[in-house]
C-alpha cells in the first residue's frame, strides 16, 4: 500500500448537492511505500494505547523484569479488538519488586460491565505467575473513566457519558390480540428498561432517558422513591431521580403528565431534559426513543452522539415495514444498529411452542440490513390459553410487559428467569459492540508521522488507505474554504504548503473527524498561542471519495 498520488491537474470537479464544483487535489511529490517504510504490520495503535504503559515500557528489551511481565501479558488477546491487552493500553501502574518476586499492576478495561473481565484477571494471574522469579502477583481490575470520545464538543450534561444507546421501534403497531398493557407498541420501553437494569447488574453505571414526551412509560415501569425531578437553582440543571442505582429522567417525572404541544416545542423540551440533567459519570445512557422517524427523532439523533442503536420489532410483516424505515434513518445518520430484539415471538403450552403472530420479521430485519445479533422474547400468558390446531382463544397478557406495569423490571423481579437470560445475552452484545465501535472510531483516522501520511480505516470497512495531508487540507468543503453561495474556491492550491501536517485529529461522532491545521488562511487564533490554526471537518465519505478518485487514475498504486 502506498500514499495515494494525486493527478497531474490540481483541480478535481465534484458535483455537490447545490450544483457547485471545484474540489482541489494536491500533487504528492513522492509516493511512499507503506510496506517499505513501516513494515508489513498495518495495524494502527491509538496514542492512548501507546501511552498507556509508562513511556517506552512496551519497548523494554526482553530479559528485563518489566519486559518479562509485559511479554507475558501480551499473550492475552482481547477477542473483540483482536490484539493483546498491552497494545490495547489496559496495563496500568506496573510495580515490580524483583528481589522479593512481587508484581502488582492494574488492568483498566473499557467498561466495568466487560463480560470477560474475570477471564482477563485469571489469565493475567496465570501468565505472570508462570515466570520463574515471580512469587506473588496482585492484579487490580478497573475501568476507564466515563467519557465520550469527543467530550468537549458536547453539552455539559453529556460530557461524562461513555456510551449512549438508542432503543427504537420506529413505528410498529401492537398485535391484534395484545392487551393494552403493551402501551400501544411493540415493547420498546420494556426492552429499554430491562436492558438498562441488565447493564447495571453487570457492574455499569447506567441512566435511562424516556424521550417519549407524548406518552412517557418510565413512571409506570419503575418505582423510584421520589417521583418528581428536582432543579438545581445554582447550576440551573435537572437532578435525575433514581431507582435501584439507575438514574432516571422522563417528562412523566416533571409533574406534567403527557404533553400536549407541537413538534418544535417537544424537540426543545427533549433537548432540555436530556442535555441539562446532571447525569454524572455514566458508562451507558439508554434512550427510550419516541416512536416514528420524524423531526423529533432526527433532532434527537443529531443533538446526541449515539454510540449504537437496538431495534425492537414484532413478528408481523407490518412491523418489518415500519422498522425498516427506522434502520435506514439510523444508517443515514451513521449510527450502527447492533442488535434486533423480536418481542412477543412465541409461547409454550402443552409441550409445544406456538407462534401466534407468525415468524420471520426480526430475522428479516437482521438479514436484510446486516445486523449481526437477533434476540427473541416470548409471550408469557398469565391467563390460561387454549391452543388447538393453531386456533387461539382466551386473553393474551404478556407477562414481560405485565411485570413492567408492576413498577419492577422483569430482570430485577426474576433475575434467573428465561427473559433475564435473554437480556443478559443482549447486554453482553451491547457492551462488546459498543467497545468495538469506540475503538474503531478512535482509530479510524490517524496521522502517521513516520511516513507523513493520514491513515484512514473507516469503521465497518476492512480496507485501510493513506492520504497526503495537503490533499485532505485542500479538499476542505467548509465555508472557510468554499463560498457557500457561489461555490467559488477561496482556498487556493498554493495556499497549502506541501509539508503541512495536522496538529490534531479527533473523532466527531461515527461519521467524521475534525482536523486542526497550523494554517495561515482564514486564521482562527488560539488562546495564549503564537500561531494560528484552522479546524476542518472531514466526513468519512469525503475521505473515501478522494481515495476512490486516486484509484481511478492511471499510475495510482494502492
């Protein structure tokens, strides 16, 4: 793989949504072979991982005590990241008393809810204790502080939340035979609440935000001691209520009941409730999304940096049609859908399993949209149901939703039950997928100083490519570089030096990075600095477009 070479002409025309053109491409003076300059290993390790152990610790010569310990620990591979725990940056506070044969260190995982933390602890003890000079090993387990990847770009209330999970059913209707205890939906709120309490049971710090202002369900499904939100007059913020250690915010706790207001006002209310609440440090904030794919949902997705989404559906074909619209919405907004939950799938009676609403909606969603994980939830009739030749009489009452009506989530009321086990699997899936997404996003676009090239590996893509920094800088499409009204190119080819290097590259959600350049054009001064910088927003799509253009040019070797 090589740094992609620009075409002879510095100008490249692309048609954008307004019909303007004039993207600029750099000419790269030298094509640098990645394999020749940095070897065959193409894996990029984030700066965070590289500095996780004391400077130079990972390069200690084998034969030293520290090198022995790190070499032993590097045998432990994280199954989600596919690399060893030393390279992942998990090893912290390494202390060695070689004379006494004592070793202590801390493994800082990405989340306290890591489903394999016990395995990591056991393996770490084993591999270090197997060294001949080691007599005593002490391993402490911890988790990274709760913080999103791009915290300073968020409202204050969201800056200490690591992962935000949307639980959405989009617009699916309730089955014909379902009782009113389904809240007129597919069990989305039930799934959101039980998922949140499952994550809390795994050791995570969790909050739930009920974003359905028109019909808030959270006050019915949990029983907090205080059923009213309080205000902090000094900070002008909202103090969430709590139930069993999980923080809760809902319009239903505002003392207003159900909202009767127009859409734009609702969007403002949701924004205020979500961003001004004192959530504190959370590993996961579960958002119970309002039904539909309209303005309120789009606004919420754009305000909040969603880590991932969980889709809730039912077996009917109508549910698939509605849910498909929601999956497309999340895809357009670059929010990965990590799991599909098919609720009210089946029930068991007389030694048989019955599917009263048919089969296949959930699996169809998973297969058509490439969502890798599907979970089934049963109907548990609390009233006797007679089944004869698939003719159903009697009344259906979903025990899962009924337990929500009691104010105690099912996974809390029956932690060893079948439903709790399904939610445990769902929780493990969400934890592992969120960790992978954060790792992919944090290393998607990085700058390799050794070859003076920007590495790009878009999440969910196996391909990695390199771009010259000047090429990326010249292709800025912001108002600082291109006149929004006329399409005139304000940033000229000669304005960008060939040896320009980015000062910083930081993720922006799941769709782009912000790149800080030391640039003399349209200067934006930094406080207490003697030089100027410009901030460029580079969507993954634009970087891929540049790369595709180079591929099409004769002589461009990748």
